[in-house]
C-alpha cells in the first residue's frame, strides 16, 4: 500500500517552510515506523506479509563534500564550505514486481573562512543496489540551495520523486538498497577517506 507522497522542493533557503518541515518529518516518521498487530495477524490462514520498501542510506565516503578556495591548499583556512547529507529514507508502492516511490534526504552546509553567502549547487547521486553486491542503476541530480546573507549555516532538503524500478526474477524488494551521496571527483573521495580514517 501507499506509504506517502510528496512534492519536489525547489531552491532551499536554509529556512524551510512549515509545509516542507511537515512533509520531511512525516516522510521520515512513516519510513521508520512499523504497524501494530491487526486481526489478520491472528489469522493462520491470512496471506503472507506484504513486501517492504527497500531501505535507503548514505554512502559513507560520499556523505560530505568539502569545497576549497583557490590554490592547492587543503587546510581549514582555505575551505569555502562543507556540505553533509545527514539522513535519507524511502517510501514506496509495490505492485507486482514494480516499485515506485520517493526518496528524501536532508542535510546542511557550513561556510568556511573562504565561503560567501549566496546560491550553491550540490551534485548528488542516487544508486539502486543489490544489498552488499552490485549497483543496478545510478542517476544524478542537483540540490539547489541558498545560504542567507549574514549566516554561516543553511539546511537543505531534497526529494527524488517517482523513483521506479522492477524487481528481478528470484529477488525480493528487501534485497535492494538505495544509496545516496554527493557526486565527487576522485580527489574529493580520497580526501573524505583520509578524514574518515582519522
């Protein structure tokens, strides 16, 4: 059955509307909770449990992106901004072998010493994987946001609407996992891995 549906957010301002706050909170609440017992649970002749939505998570070494100023320095005094994806979730409909859903992610941007308020574009990816195995599909999107003048931190939220895929023969919906992250260069990935290893 349908968990929920949402509308895609436009440019983020760091000050989300009440409607967007409600949508995001409802999204994560519904995607995380499970239903209680029903009469059907007590019926030994009831059909098997319905399929569940794939889980959604953030790839560890792509969960953040650090943008530096001019030059080759990778020290903290040359940071323009650091963006982080803090949480992701999926809600979906499953009809036969077809899965259709929405993927939501929330995060924040912090300006560094070289950073300036204004508009930012953050490239992200959404990957469909067989859990702990192969990548089945990958798409790219851009999160648009604005860091308000006079501030150093801005939150963002982004919803990927109508994400659809077919469950392969012999597979179940729970065999799949959605992974999101920033679309990084090899140098940025290496930087993140060094930071995680500290």
